C-alpha cells in the first residue's frame, strides 16, 4: 500500500489503473486548465513533480485529480543548490531538461502547462501557495529519504 499526501492530510491509495485512468481523469477534469465545473468551490491544488516526471503511472497526480479541485497547478522546482543538480554531469542535466520539456508538452496537449520554479522549495513553494491560493498539495512520497 502506497502513501500520498493530499490537502496536507495522509490518504491511502489501494489500486490505480495507470495511464487510462489518468487520461480519463485529465479529460474529465479540465481542472488542469481551470475549467472544471464539477470541482470543489474555491479549491486550488498544486501537484509538485519531484522525481516522477510523467503523467502516466503517477498515482499522486491521480489522487490529486480525484479530489476534483477547481484549478491544478503542475509544478516542478529547480533547486540549483540541491545535491542532485550540484553534482550532476552535463548529460544528466540535459536529460532533466528534456524530461521537463516532454512533461510540459504533454500537459499543454491537455490544456495546461508545467510551472517550473527556481530556488529552494522551502521558500518558493509557500510563496506560490499564497499567490495561487493553494489549499491542496500532492506529491509522490520519496522512499530514499532525500528532501526533494
């Protein structure tokens, strides 16, 4: 059983139909573009992409969309001081950029986009929560104990 965090509370997901469920949810929940009429009133959600930079096989994103928020802000934080980027090779950095471009392209085909933020996540994320009036946050739990 995997754990994910939504709306600052812990929920458990028992099973997920991967790619088809995500596509159907994204198709129904045009909440990614802010046009969901069935969503919760005045609820904005942020999905923080950390390591799973894909739409398919992303249970945390599915859990976020199942909550039917009014708006969803797909977000990635590029922290230049993180160990992952500070010590990575140019090829690995290029691969990360290509993955982010691919994710953004896939989101744009669904009427959304990827918001790439720069800086320390403990600083930039709370700023965006205020700016975008975020009440729900989803992200994939990391079992490696790395901070982000």
